[in-house]
C-alpha cells in the first residue's frame, strides 16, 4: 500500500512543482496585468495542489508522530487556501477578460 501511495504522491508533487515554477516565470515575465494575474492564479492552484500532496506524504507515508500530523495539517490548510484563492482569482481575471471584450 505504501508503494502505491509513493507512486501516486511523488509524481504528483513533481508535476505540480513543475507547473508552479512554469506559471511563476510566466507571471513575472507577462506585460499585461490580466495575463499576469491569470498566470499567478494558476501558480496558486498548482502550489495548493503541491502542498496537499506534501501533506499527504506527511500524513500517510511516515510514522504517526504528533509533529508530523501537525505539519501535515498545516500544509493541508495552506494548500486548500492557495487552491481556493487561485480558483477565485482565476475566475476574477477571466471575467475581466470577458467584460473587456464586451466593452470594445
């Protein structure tokens, strides 16, 4: 069971880390504010997923010590916050794009 979780969680961490890094670079290099915001929101979503995967590793693949459970819980809370903030910001920036297109 532990090996199955390792085969699912570690690639998930690497994939979300790659997307988070990619969207971070794209966000910093974007000239347009709306495009920059969309990439930053996607980076937050990726980072939230990465933190949730890291929390799952802490909770499921290690000894059940109190410190690991507390760290896992903190990572889950931070991950969910990043995930929901990214989704909210992405919807705001996408609605800005559609409202700009309708005013032209």
